[in-house]
C-alpha cells in the first residue's frame, strides 16, 4: 500500500515523534529528483550517502526524492535499485531515515520502506525537537493559488486513482508517468510564478490550526528562511532547495538551524 496521505487541504497533522536535541544532528532534504536522466544528482546523492557525519542521528526526506515513482515493483525498471542500496546503507549505519512523499513520489510504499529501512510519514506530519513542534510537509499543498495543481493532487492522492494506476503494467505506468511529467512541465510554463508559491494566509491558518511556529517544506525549489509575525509571536518557514546543482540541506543541531 502507498503511504497514507491526506487528500484535501485540511492539513491537520499528527505528531509522529519527539527527538531530543542533544549533541547530534538532524538533517532535512527534499527535491533531489533522482533519475537516471540526471547522473550528476545520482553522483551527488551517492557521495552524500557514503560521507555522512557520525553526528547525524536522523534524516527527514521531504518529498520528490525521486523525479517520479511508478510503484515499488517499478524501481528496477527506473534503474533505482542502486539508490535503494544507498538508502539501506544509511539506515543500516544506525541513522533513522524518514520519507515523507512529494507530488512526484507519492506512490512510494511499504516494499520500498522494507528494502531501504526508511520509515514512511504522511504529509503533513509534526515532529518535536526539544520542546518545539515542527510542521513537516512537501509543500505543494500550501500552494493553494495553483488550482489546477490542487485538483490534480486530489485526484492522484485518491485511493481509487492509485489502485487503478498500480494495476497497470510497469511499462504502461512508465508511459503515463512520462506523459504526466511532460504535461506538468508544459502547464508550468503558462503559469505566473507567484501562483506556484506558498499562499501566505493559507500557511498562517495551517500553522495556527496545528499550533506550530516552525514549518519546513520543499517543492518550490526556492531555498530561504522566511521569518514573520504570527499572532504576536515569531514564526519561521524553512524552504529546502533542490539538488540539481547543489545539495540543499537544513541541519538542526543544539536548537540551531542551518540552511546550506
Ligand atoms: Mn514537488
């Protein structure tokens, strides 16, 4: 079964775990878009997997780790078994690996989780680091001005669409995925940039409803730390960057957040 996802924009998150922020590090990454078509990003991820510091305790992957995913039985066809081995190398070295799916890899499921040692998280999820509640999401659900994307999203996150899709042969699924990617690239070209970004008032409502002052997401490929006032308190939104030209990593250590 694919990872459970919340198909609408309610975005009420469950708390999935508490982490004690002692001497160790927690890393957040997203939007690696790993694909045999981009060998540089594969090399970058391989180096990342084999040169991780012993200080790292947990890694949260916040979606679009893969450029697309057509079901766990299609990993071989996409040439992704090496990436699965690298993920397994990380998890077997004692680092906890979490996978929160994005709009490109929402079909990652339990077989993938078993093969790699990743724990799948629903989008959104809340974690607690020290005493701070942190809202984690891939980010596309926050881009509410992009009505077309939100409509496609709710269709593809429905159990019905997913079961029909997963019943097709791997080859048919690959064709569909390539076609969908092409359509999405084409429709992006016609959209004004700002409608594909986070809607600030929706974001604030989500943060209020979930009682968080810190939120981490990817998806927009616009790495930044946004600080703003939320009902008289300081709120922060960390946006992870993609891995097309560099590794964008948010490191949390001793209550310090470093976005590189
Ligand atoms: Mn995305």
